[in-house]
C-alpha cells in the first residue's frame, strides 16, 4: 500500500527534524540549511549530505560523496529503507558520516 501524500510529507518532515536535531547536538562544525523540502548538511571539510523528498515516487533521496540513494518508507519496521540495498537510513548514515566527516554519530531512531 502506497503512502498518502499527507502521510509521506509528515514522515519526511519528522525525519528531517530528527536529522537536524542529531546534527545540532553533535560537536561538529556543521552548517544546516533547510529550504523547500531539501535539507543540506555541510561538513567542515566541504563535503555535503543532501536529503530531498521525491513526492511523485514517495521516496526520500540522499546525495552523498559515495553516491545517490533512494529510500522507501517501510510501514512494518517504521523505517526508511534503501530501495537497492535494503539498508536502513540510520545504518547508512552512520557509515556515510564516518566516511565523510570521520566522526561516529548515532542515527538509531531513523
């Protein structure tokens, strides 16, 4: 069953707020920019993570140095899952942030 438009936006908004909270609470020098449904995380070393909502597909997209990833929301696990690897968003972010910023952050709630 596909997500309704309203549910999709609520889920993405909540996810982006959680991401902002995690990055705000860490000790890294990070710039966060949120505009028109796109959340950009800029690390001190110049690399970025870009989270965007893809409304027609009901997906959350992530652009990182290591590539672009598309996530579908899994109602059963209540998690965003990569449509290719089936990796949870939080697990992937822990790995990607370690690679890009050389820091370990906990994205357990995602």
